[in-house]
């Protein structure tokens, strides 16, 4: 277990980890305010359960798992599913260079929340299938199938060059 | 193959305008969460409930939205893949690892965040028939005896937690006991004075979900918050045997079966099941199986509402800790993905006998064997 932290030390930890966690949260949720709420919640939980952090070097990873787990619990709420439906872009909605940033964000919005989280954790945070499964509290098989489905959907928006045909089982 | 996607995601992330961290607010909120833990403990003390320690080692997926429970980055330690027993031999991690229980027979096993909890005794019967002893098998295969011995009771386990809950009658009064199997210490004992009648066991059967122990009495289902000692009732599940998995339960209304959130009563899934159909929840409540006929079984993702169809009947399968289904056929282990419906046969060859007085008795992990 890591030594107890003073509030000043935890403040330093917040400053160090906030940008990275915020970026992950924004990519997962696609909304600045929600991303801020998610990171705040995850860091507050990390503060409250600091005794579970086995060593200081593991703390950022711990906070990231807490963030993903918190997001997963949000997705499970019926109110979330009702209030944040998947936005289906019309066919051919992406014009010009499909690799431009707005296209990526728009394409992510076409994914179901959990699919989006899986894609971000795997291809932005570079977590393995098992790590994603653990972070989101789902089975490895679900991670693989969700990855496969999400890539298929992204492919229609972004083209094969960005989301090539690949099996979800790869990238362990 | 997906480097381009990774690159685009990183470009998008690096171009974000990141707001300054509200460190003060985070610390204040964290303090509030931590204080709630302490207040919870103090309230329990005031209620004259015996709470021994408040240690938590909860697994992923069991964290409350308010952060009152914390996660362990190591994740659930029950492992992945099929878990089953043959005689006194425990097979886990998809049958690739084994451990032996030093007793006459295994009665049943339960997934916990601390490892696989095994109930064993002089025979393999679940009801009556002598003492029920417990051992914890951790991921490295070590068998840790647990000091609890029960007789003719139905325990409650939440796969996301390291606790064994059960009821016993002391001087004519029902008491709910919560035991931390990771530390082998009793952490709570709560009297339930109004619990007077229940089924044929020596004490009421219980289920555990989060901080709530559901006590199966005949008149109404009672709830016990074992941290605060608060006792209540719920009509989200009927009286009698409490069947709660991951905070969810199955209800039947006419020809419809529903999966409900026991705490809120919210209906999460509805299946037209006819008069005889039945939904069976996975240990964590994320999936529900339904026998379409005697040849196929539908497996629903409760949250997504999607389903896959597998051959056979639900009774042919066991649930793995990570929510897939498996079955032992002959000497082979077949695992079926609940997300894709794809089934694979492993290379593991299961022996014919596994030791003890019932050496060929095959039991699936977390399966209920009570009558």
C-alpha cells in the first residue's frame, strides 16, 4: 500500500494526471462538461480510496481504471441510455479528407457508449483486451466483439485506411 | 493495422483545450467520500451492531456511483474462464489450473473478489447432512481454510466482494453474519428480531449484494444494511428464497419475465417467456439465460438488451466468473461467448474422477445446488 498522502501531495497528483485523464474522458464521452465531471469523480474516488493504491507508481493507472469503471457505471444507467442516444450520421456525411479530426470525433459519436469506451481504451490508451475488460467490468469476449463491431462502424465513416478490417482479438 | 486510428485519436486528444484541474474541489469531494466511510462506521456503532473492522477489497464492477466503495486495480481474483469441481478437485481458469480440497466432498463454489470460495463437508449434499466447511482458493492455487462452519443454511455471496454472508439462530434470534474471507474475520453481526419463519433450513437463506443482505423469510423479504445495521423490507423480490445476482433479480408477471434492479425496482429487461419459461441470471447479473425450447437457449445482455442463441438448455451450462457460459461434455470443456455466441472446445482433458467420497461428482462454479 502506498504511504498516506498529504492534501498538497494529492493536489500535485491531480495536476499531473488531470490532462491525460481529461483527454481519455473527452474521447469516451464527447462532451467537455461530462468529461470534467467524470475526471473529477474519478480523482475524488482515488483520493478516498488511496489506501488501495499499492505503490505510488501505480497511482495513475489506478485512477485511470477508476475513471473507466465510473464511466461504465454511468453507461449502465437507463437515464444515460435515454439521454445520450447514439447519433447516427447519414451515409456519406463525411466529406473531404476522412482523416481530419472532426471526422474522427463525429465517427466516435456513432458508436454506442461502451463501444466508444472500448475503442478509446484500446487505441488511445493502448490497453490490452484483458485490461480493458477489467477496467470496464466486462468479459474479454465482449471487448473483442465490441471492438470488432465498433471498427466495422468506424470503417463506414472513416474508410479502410483509418479503421482497417481487423479482428477484435488482435492488439492484445 | 489500426495505427492510423490510434494516431488520429492522439492528434484529436492533443489538440483539446484542457481546462485547469479543479484540484481543491477534487480534494474536498474526496474528503467527503472518505468521511462518509467513517460516518457509516460510527452509525453502525451507535446502532449497537457488532461491526468488526471496515476493510474492503472490492473487485471491479462493484463500485457505487458515489465512490463509497473502491476498486482494486488488480480486478476480481476469481480469474477468468470456466470454474468447476470434480470430486474434491477444483478446476479453474478454464480448467487449466487445479487445487485440491482436503475434505470428503465439495458441495458448491462461489465467486468472490478474493478468490473462489468452496463449501465442502462430509458429503456433497447442500441441504442438511452435517457441517458445511469453507475454504478460499486464491489465484495461485493456495487453499486457505476459512474458520466459518455452518449447518443447513444458504449463504450469500456477491462476486464483486470478499464477503460470505449467512444467517444463524442464536438464543432463538436470527442474526445475519458477514465474514471477510480474505482476512478470515467476521466483520458484522446484525440481529434481525422480526425474522420468525422461513423455509426448511436451520436459518433463513440469504443473498448479498453490495452492503445489503437479503433475508428470505416467509412473510416478506427483509433487507439488512450490514454496515449500518439498518433493517428494512423490499417488495422488489418476493418472500422466500432470495435470488439476487449483482443487485438484480428475476420477476414474473403473467407471461412476462423481467430482470429488475432490486434497489430501485427499475425493470432492466423484459422477455415474453410464457407460463413455463424462466430467466436465469449470471452471478454478476449482467446476463440472463432463457430456454426457448429444449434445444436452444437465448442469452441476453441485460444492459444492452441484445441476445445470442446457444444450443441446449440453460441447465447444461455453468457461468464463468467473466460472464461466459461453459459446459463439460465427456472429458472436454466447451466455452461459449455470451457476446458472440461462439463456442470453443479447449485442449484441456478432464479426468474421470477427482477424489473424495463422490469422486465423479461434477459441479459448475457458482451454481445453486440447494433443493
